């Protein structure tokens, strides 16, 4: 038996609103520790990983580790039925072919139950090693979305360059060149406005702006986004999900010259190797 | 000579916003008692009936009973020209081929007159007998809209089941099954939040959700909707229109087995017979 | 060297939002007096003229008169990147093939620089003589937009008729006839609500509503619009642009009978002649 109760049903909706551009299917691993999901997008360029710890839930019970596969489009149809103040209970029997989503209004005078058919999903698992990054940035998630959206007008690629106390996003194309610079900003009243830029060593990396734009949709989950960068390593874009955990997006930097390209391929290869081991 | 003046021109617009999905043409019967309109939708499944009593108007005059036919799309173009605080005067000579719609701003510094060509509309009249219903429900119109919209994701049919103090809307399809339960709710500050459920005898009836969704657009007219149900009888969905009257939608329940189908056909037949008599 | 700084970057965006339906290209004449732009729409029916005086800018420097040509669609993409409180600095070297647009947040912690490629634009210049008009109207720009939008439902042509203290907009077509009358309105608290109608001699002129609708988009620039009319002369629709200057749209009246048509053609011809002289 699996059962999990969260006070705000919209948290769950927002996770899939954020990931829907990247994921057609979602496969949750349910263990006594919590729910986790990991998937590469359709053309295997970026990786999405969601972690929801059992402690974040008001009630959490998972008698036996299990896996639940959903069609994301269908799941979203259900999650959109939640009222603005509804709670969510997920419930599934062991080895069941369906999972119940139950939305309850605060005083329980409206109770909506959706029994959603599960889907078998064939999902490979990448082992993403926890590591230290050369650059760690925390910034308002709305600002990150804005910059990605603005720069998408100028080119397919965004170059992110970091030096002490400063981050710069650049793009260029037929229209001309665009260059957006942010300064570290600590002394602000609202924590959500803060920009912190930790740079061990300056770097400059290029990314496909289309993916950043997709990641940026997770802005609905948190006022703040963290960017973690190291050369020749996939960038991490992370949004906290309340007290539950986080959603992380991984995207490898673009490579300019041939030598680097080999390096990147072998690096991606490494990620796969670890998984297959 | 026909003349009618209403303080809030938007009431008239909202009526046709609500009915536009169902009606291509509208034919108003004007008598000294007021304005009334009745029409079946294009494929003769549902019936719309509007009643605006003369007492509701600030000024009302109808020297001779007359009938005015409008193209609804054209009428809406005119009604959308009303300013947010404008009053509406409708005026037509006897046997005229046009009707004037006059919008006036509160201090009359803007006066817009639209002379709208009338259309001959061949409309059969059904006699809908007033009757008692086995179940009478009053609920927030926004909640009814929401439920119809949510369930339309799950299937073509909504099953409405009523027991003492509880109403349940259900649908199912490829996605799974959906089930929304509302409890009676009387002790609320805001009358618009109330849910009253009067059940003479429990029942369970099925309806085409597409039509309920169309009816639900009349939510703009009133915070509250009334649902009246009796087996083998068209359901009534009623919205009050201020002090003027109401708009009612009628929809026959879906029939499952053959025996019932015969019953329903003869019942629909009866409605027509009454009319032809 | 050309450099101009305006506190509110959105002013510049609004100008091109207003003109984008009419202009594909824009060619700014920069002199020590300020920036000006003049262009006919693609099919040479209406004329747009923008005037931004150097005094309106916080900082303005133009060492040598120069001309800068932009693709409007591209320019708008850049201008939309301005934050809601950003200032704008435009900067170009003499004879440069690009112009920099620099947006700065109030405390300069975000600085976005766009180097936009200039375009050679072949633009003929009409000399529009300053003149007195028989009718001068000032009215809320939102009201003018509303009327143009409403009347576009009724026909291609709007007839504007002015008598002492009153202006009337009329249209007719298949739907019927529409007629909107405004009275002079002076005693109002809010200056933006004022309607002033100065009529030397009554007149009645017809215009293509499609163009008026395009002009009316400039409503974002000012709460007030001025209409100036004289028979057989292009109408002027003018919006103030803060302390910088104004945007003006010119549109010749429609001609009904043959005799008048000749008159109009020769009059348009005159405008061109003046230019070619």
C-alpha cells in the first residue's frame, strides 16, 4: 500500500506544469524515503530529476518499494481539477494498475476522486553523481526566466560567463548581439530578490537556450533558482519544492572545437556507463 | 410600438453570451407581460428558454404582441458595443423590419444607436409543462461550471447521482474514472456559497457533458444555479436574471437500455405532441 | 557620435507598438534638435510622423546629423527586453552600421546591451505643411479606440460629422446602421475624461475604419488623442509622447462622387509635388 498526503494539491500540479515540455511519460519510484522521478527528454539532451522526501508530506506510507508510470498529459488533466485550496491524497494498492488522486476542500464538503490508469514505462536510470561546482549562482527565478526568454529572440545559444560578483548572459544572431549583466545583490529586503554569485574560478559556457527556456517554466515552484556550473559538466538548474525537495534539470554545455567535442561525448558516455554498470 | 429600457445593458449581452453556443437565431415574443424566447439547439437535443418580465424593466411598453427575430452573432456584435455603465433602450415600430438598440452613458454624453435588421425565423414552440421535480439542487454557478469543465476531460457522459444531502458527479473514459461529491452546505456567510440539496427520492441520471458545459456559460448571469431532476424527464438548469426573470436550459437524460429508450422517445414525443395540439 | 538617454525605456517601445501595424521599416533622422521619423504605410495610404525633441531627453548629443534605419519587428524584440523600470540609452558612432540600446535597472545591478544592426532604408520625405484645421477635437484616447473598434463591426467606412459641441461617428453595413454621438464635456475632475470639440464650420467626412483602428493603437502613449479635420485634407490623429513630442497619423478622407475624387487625387498629388520640389 502506498499513500501520501500533501496539504497543497497545487504543488504536484506545478511540478508537472514545469516538466511537461520535457516529459511525455513520468515514472515515480516510491520508497519509504519518498517519491523520486528521473527522465531524459524525448531526444535525450536534458535530464529532469524530481525528489520529494517523505518528511515533506503530512502523511506518507509506502509498505513496499514500487514504481508508478503516468502519461504526463493525462496526469495534468487530473491535477488541474484541484481547487485552489484543496489537499491531495495519492493512494495505490501494491501491484495495482491504477493510482487514486483525491482532492479535498478544506472543510471536506467537496471531495473529488480520480482513479488514474498507470502505464508501463521503460525508463533507463542515469546515476548523477553529487559533486562540487566551480560556479554557484542563486537568483530570482523570474529574472532567470525573463533573461532566457529575451535571449531566445537573438540566437539558439546562450553563453553564460561568470566572474567574481558578476554573471553575464549573451547571445547573438541576425538581429545583432545581446548581452545581459547581473551584479551580486545581497543587501535587499526581500530574500527572493537576492543574487548571490560564488565563483571559484571564472568560466564561460554555452547552452541551448531552448532547453533553458523549458527549465525556466519551473519558476512557478519557487521564487529562487540555483545554477551550478563547471566546464565540461552538465549544468544544474535547481528549484526548491517547498519542504518536499527539489526539481533539477541537467544540460550539457555546447562544445565549440573538435577536441572539446570528444571530451563532451566521452563525458556523456560516462554518465551512461555509470548507469549501465 | 415596442419599447423597453433596462438600466444595465450588460444583462442583455450576458444572456446571449450564455446562449450563443446553442442558438444561431433568436426569436423574441414581445407581449405586454414581457419578452420571452424559446428555442431548441441546432440538432434539437436541448432547449433554451428565456423569460424577462415587464416588471423587471425600468420602462416597458408593448402596444401589440409582436415577434422579433435576430441573428445571435450579429446581435452580440451590437451588444458588445455597450459601455460598462450604459443603459439599454430597445425600440421598434409595429411591423418594423428593424429594432433600435440605444446605449446611453450615465450622464448621456455618449449615446450609441444601432438599428439592427430583423430576421424572419421559423421557430416551433414547445409547451414545457411546469412540474415538480424529484430532486432540487441550488449551488454556486461557478462550482457547477468547474465540475462540468473538469469532467469533460474524462468522458462524454456525466452521471449525476443524488442522495439525501449529497450530490455526486461522475465520468469515466480512457484516462480513468472521476467522481466529484458535494455535501449540502447551509451555514455559510455568503449566500452564493450555499449548496442546498432537496431529494424526495434518490436518483441517478446520465447527461451529455457537452451540453452541460454550454449551459454552464450562463454563470455570468447569476452566482447561483438551480438543477431540477426527475427520472425520464428533461433536467432543468436555471439561472436567475436579476429582477427580470430567468434563463432555463432543458436536457433529456441519456438512456442506457432499450426499454428505457422507448420510454424516453415517447416522452420527447409527448413534448412535441403538446406543442402541435 | 549620437547618444540619447531617456528615463523610461518603455516610451520608446510604445511608439513602435503603436506604429508596427503601419511600418515595416523605420528611419530616424537624428539632428541636434532631436529624433524624427516619417513614413507612409506599405500601400501608401496613411502617413506616420514621430517627433522627439532633444529637450525631452535627460541626455542628448548628436554631433553630426545622421540617419538610422531599423527593421521595426527586430527593434520591437529588443525594446521588449526592457524591464518595467529600466532606463534606455541609445548610442551610435558616426557612420556606424549598428546602434546600441542599453537598458539599465534603477540601481544598475542589471545592465542589458543590445547592438542592433542598422538597415539602409529608402524613404521619400513628404513635406506636411502645418495648417489650421476646421475642426479640432480632444478626447480620451481609450474612447476613440473603443469607437473605432466597435464601428469596424458595421462597415469599412466611418463617417465623422461635427457640429457645435457634438461629434458623431457612423457606419453601416449588412448588420444595420451604427451611430455614436459624443457631447462636449468640460466639467470633469479628470483631465483625461475631457472632450473638447472646436468647430469653425460643421463638416462630415468619411475615413477607412481599418486605418483609424491602427492609429488608435497609439492609445498606450497618451490618455488623450487630438483629431484635426478639414474637408479635402488629410485628417490628423495626434498623440502626445510625454515631454518628448508626439506621434501623428495622417489619413485622407474618402471621396464619394467623381468630382470630389479628382479633387482628392490632385490634393494627394500636391503633397507629393511639394516633396519632390
